[in-house]
């Protein structure tokens, strides 16, 4: 069985938008290429990319259900724990609560 691991980093609005696009089968851009990107990996289009519309900050229950289906059990455990601390969760406290070094 094939296994794919995806890392999404960024501001909360960017992460949510990227995940929703991914689950809808739409392309997800990594933004500007990194300085160490190989030649030719940069877009040659002269047209400026159009910004995506601002997504709402709150997830709908349908969106969360779609995301949940893609998560591993450990990832579900982390999100379940973090959901109880909406104003922030110090990493050391999260590690203790999960009995994990978060690797």
C-alpha cells in the first residue's frame, strides 16, 4: 500500500486554504520558489497569479469531516488535544499530555 505524507506550513488561513484545495483535487502552490530551487523550476509566465478569495476562518463540520478522514490516528489525537486549548497550547504541555516527544 502506498503511503503519502504531506507537510503544510504557514499562517492558519493559508493552511486551511491549502488543505481544502488539496482535498478538492486542485493544485496547491508553494508560493515563491526558494532561493536554492533548481533552475527552470520557477514559473516563466508573465501573468501575475490571481489571489485566491479569502477563506472564512472557521471550519465547517463538513470540511472538518473531510480532513479527519485523511488523518492518521496519532494526528487525530494531537488535533483532539489541541482543540481543547483554542487560545494556544505550549509545546511542552502538549508533549506531556500526549506522552510524546512530538517527532
